[in-house]
């Protein structure tokens, strides 16, 4: 014990862990105060604490383990937080940038190593491949600024996985070339192992994940441990296949991207633990490789370091510059892409250490590379933070101008449905909205108020776990409907989310007097929902849209809700519309400027969807647009939606939407029957004539 505590480096796990946690707590706060990214502070702390500094903590053992876990965690988070819709839209751009950020540094670096540094061909190829790599060391910065969803980030992340994969595959080729094993059998084996591995991760992993999340519900700890286990299984299988484990972690993130919604409780836990513990450990671990004493070893190390740093930074900038010119990006987008792609750490260390251990490169290159890691990480952090601040200034005012209040009311009575109702309500909101979700409990007298506290406390716990605000309210009323109506007016509610089990009968309360009264008294949109499986296991949404739905005042609102829901669940969207209504709807959709990734299924008649021969695929959410009586899109067939769901789609998840509607005071029957318009009165008693350029029904 004495040698552990009083001799350096300290190896006692409790002391080591305490020192590192103190650094993680204090150093980022100090550096942020001086407007220096906290990431730099953690890397410099690792340099000071490590064997090349004051040798306070050994770089082996627990630090190495947690640092490796942090690297895997960082790559996993990058894949998990990747906006798949944005990535799908920009995949061609990601491929272009990935090719540029791989080839430009590789070609220029190879020429420099041959003609200026005088290295042999294998060493030059190895060092040049190191220039092509980059690690998303500054990713936590853009995550903190909440700009992970914009296109340049998707392009940079997609380019990262492309270039790092190519570099790590090239490393396998270089080592085989150095050993003289570069034969036809080598190429066949490498190709087969890579194909088998990718197929297993991208196709088998999602099936395992869907089964687990669908069958293991209400177990947050088990879900988190399961996800972490799958990440390291992916990394271990990558190692067996001859691929670096960090590629496996990133692919695991992409695999679980659709299964872990951005606003879910599980995502909040994954981000919190990673950013609070594992990723800071990795940054400190990276710092331990840095040895400033290498500059004292002679001019050769300094010369090599200067050349390597210049090539690394300039070639990455050139790749970002060419990308900007090709896709006509703003200068701040180029700066952000360059900031994300200019840092060298994870794959760079792997490439250089392997080359050093095999004798391909010497000590001077190894030392110069460590200095390169420090400089590029600092440049990356400063550039990314500066670009992020510029983007926030440019983009946020536009968001705030168009932002409307999202005050969603969720009446609750069943403790078993609180979690999923609140989760759905949170998915309806836009990402930057900070408005709370209100839960309502309607009781008959004061004696029931005490019994409702347990439900209210559970609702607050759900919000805290998922990192969104929940406010609870109770109304004493003999009538549940009047309690909901009164609360929605007092709280200035924008949307109402109500649960329904899907069992329909003529006396069913929710589709009887209760809902009719609510629809007549409340103009805000009402979502009646029933979920038979966790939301994160859904992979597609079928939206059934009746004729003339695009002419309602609530058209834009439910379109926006549908967009948010499909984005949060990463679900494919299919719009099911009557043939005669399709053209008008698509024109209205284009004019709405709400971008949806969707496909269209045309049907002859709205009723065809509910015929017995129609089967809803597994893991599909049925999103049905209904209407209020007297509105332009209303017809009696919409009243049969609850009955059709109960009979034909029992056991399926559904959402029935009653869009918002201004209060009708009179209807011009002639214009209504011809589909040309209706008369209504808004809050200021101004007559509004809604003209419709549609064909007669």
C-alpha cells in the first residue's frame, strides 16, 4: 500500500480514479472561463499526468481500459446521433468528401515523404495514410451547441467513416506488403471477411435490437447494458475480421440509430454517461501519448514534426475547400467541416504505433506524430468552436422567428400508459422547443387529489429521465370532458394527446359524447393514440389522408407533427391518398415548405384501405387524419375510423389526428357542397372565405 500511495506513478485504483474525476470536473470549467475549449484542457491534463509529464498516473491499466472504452463510445455516439434523414439526403456528398479527405492527404503526403523527408516507399505510404485519418475529437463541441443535425455535420461524419475505413483497410495491405504476404489469397480473404462482417452488423444486429426492445420494456438499466454490450461485440467481431474495433463501434451506432430515438430516455442516458465519464477518460488517455521532451532530442524531430503538421493541416483544409466549392457551401460550413476533420488521434495512433512496432518508421516519426496529435486537436477544437458559434448566431434567430409555442396536454389516468404517452408527446415537438409537457388528472372531489399524486410523480420522473420538462396539474370536476376543456383554455394548450386502447363499442366513452364535446369546444389539434409496442421499434409510418385535408387550417400543423414523429423514430413515411386528390395534395405539400422524405401509395377510394385484404406490415404505425364535423374535409366515412381500427387493425399501433379548426359560425352550403369554400369567423370576428381550387366531389 505504501509504495502505491507514495511513489510515482500512482497505481492504486481508488486514488487514480479520484484524480481523474477531479480533472474532469475542474479543468474544463477553468479552460472555458478563458474561452479555451475544455477538450484542450483534458488533453493537456493527460500530458501532464502521464509518463511523459510528471508521471503521476501510469498510462497502462485502468486508464488504458477506460480510454479505449471512451474511444469506442465516442465513435458509437457519432453513429448514433447521425441524422439518418440528413445523411440519406447527403450520402453522395459524404462519399465525395470522404474520397477527397482520403485521397488528397494520401497523395500529397506520399509525395512529401518521398521527396522532402526521403523515406522509403512503404514508410511513405504508411505516414501518408496517417494524414488521411481523422478523429471526431471536437464532436462534443457541436453536440453542446446542438447543431449535430445540419447537413455539413452529416457530410463530415459520413466522410470520417469512409476515410477511416479506407485507411484501416490500407493499413492491413501495408503490413501484408511489408511482410511479403500480399498475395491473391490475401485479397480474397480480406474481401470475404469484410463483406461477412458488414452483413452481420447491418442486418443481424437490427433484428436482435428490435427483438430486445420489443420484449424487454420498463427495464432502463437492462436496455443501457444491452446497447453497450452490442457495441463491444461489434468491436470484437471487427477485430476478428481484421478491421479496427472503432469501425465496429461506429457501425453499431448506425445500426441502433433507428432503434434509439433522439428524445428518448435511453438516448439521454447514453449521452450523459458518455460525455460525463467515458469520453473525458479517452481525451486524457490521448494526452498521455504526448511527450514535449522530444524537441530536446535534436533538430531532426523538430523538422519532421513541422513538416508533418503542415501537411496534415493543409491537406485537410484543401479537402474541405474543394468540398465547399463543389457543393457551393457557405464559408462557415467549410470551416465546420475542416474543424471536424482536421484532428488526428484515434486511427492515427493505431497506424503509427503499428508501424513503429513493426520497424517501418523510427522514433523521430513517432515523436513527431504525437506532437501532430496535440497541435491538430487544438486547431480542430478552436476552429470547430468558432464555426459553431457563428452557425448559432446565423441560424438561431431564424428558428426563433418561426417558433410557435408547443404546450402539449396529456390527460392521464392509467399508470401503465404514462411513459409512452409522454414519449409520444415529446416526439411531436421540434428539437429546439423548450416548452413543457403538461399532464392532467381530472378528479371528482378533493379526496381523490391525494391519490393522483403517485401518477403525477411518475410523470415527473419520466420527464427527468428523458431530460424534458413535465408540469403536472389537477382539476376537480364531476365531468372529465369539462375538466380537460377548462385546463386546455387556462394553460393555453397547443395540442392534446389522449390514449385509447382500440376497443370500440357504441358506449365507448372516448368516441362518444366526450370526444364530440371536446372537438366542439377545443379548436386545438387532438391526437388519439394507441401503442401496442415501444415507439423505438417502429420503422415505418403509414399516413392515411382523406380528400381535401390540405385545405384545412390545421394542415401545416399535423404535417409538422408527422415530420417530427418520423424523424424521431427514424421511420420511413408512406402517404396513402386517393388518386383524384393526389395532385392537389402534392402541390399543397410543396407550398408548405415542410420537407418530408416519403413515398406515395395511391388508392381508388379512401375506404379501400380498410378492406379485409389489406395487411399492415409489422412495426408500422398507422397515422390517420380525421376531421371535425362541418370542416371542408369532413365526411361521414371518417366517423367509422375507430370501428375500422378495432375490427381490422386490432393489435396495431395507431394515431388518429383531429386537426385544428377555426370555430365555424355558418356554412355556405352551396360552396361547401361544390368544394369551393366555407364561411368561418376567427377570433376577431372577421369573415374568412376559404377558397379551394379542387374538383367537385
